């Protein structure tokens, strides 16, 4: 499931206890709804939140349910922070519509580079490919 040329990063054994710069790259999304209403293609963007920090990718206008972002964000991660909120939204003029979300447990040994499935109303709505690095 890794992107071409991407090596699996070895995360600290206990990432929740790691404090420092955590780099998270939003590579791409797949499998989301192509349209967001009548004659309206989905305009997706991804939002990551950890602690008090929130980062958003650029909006991919009329991209539909799959898009490449390749945007990296640097969190100033505090020791003990163990949850990152991942949300995928459809950008609209009046308000953004949530396409799906999930919490990523940084204390889980399986957390690392790969696909993360998001859900809305209890149903899988698509997946996001993330890459992690830390200093």
C-alpha cells in the first residue's frame, strides 16, 4: 500500500510519549463520493488536528472523490499527545460538508505510513494516504 519510492518509517515505539516536530504528509485521498449534490463535483480538502494545532490542505476544486495533495505539515507535538483527528471535507460556498473523519491513535504500534479509512455516520466513506516523519 505504500506510494512508489516511499519507505516505511520506523516510528518511535511509543509515539504518544514522543515530544518534538512530527511531520505528517497528506499524500492523496481515494474512494470518496464523486459528486456533492446535483451537478456539483466534490471539492475535497483534508484537515489534521492535534492538540491546539490544525492544518488544512489546499482545496482541490472539482476533483471528485480522488485527489493528490502531497502537502506536508509540521506539528509541535507535546509528550503525551496521543490522538490526531483526520477529517476530509467538501469545500462549499456557504459551509464545508464533512465527508468523513477518524481519530488516529499515535500510541498504536500500527500507526505509520499508509492508508487510513475514514467514516461518516458509521459507514466507510473513503481513505487517506498519510506519511509520517519526526525530528
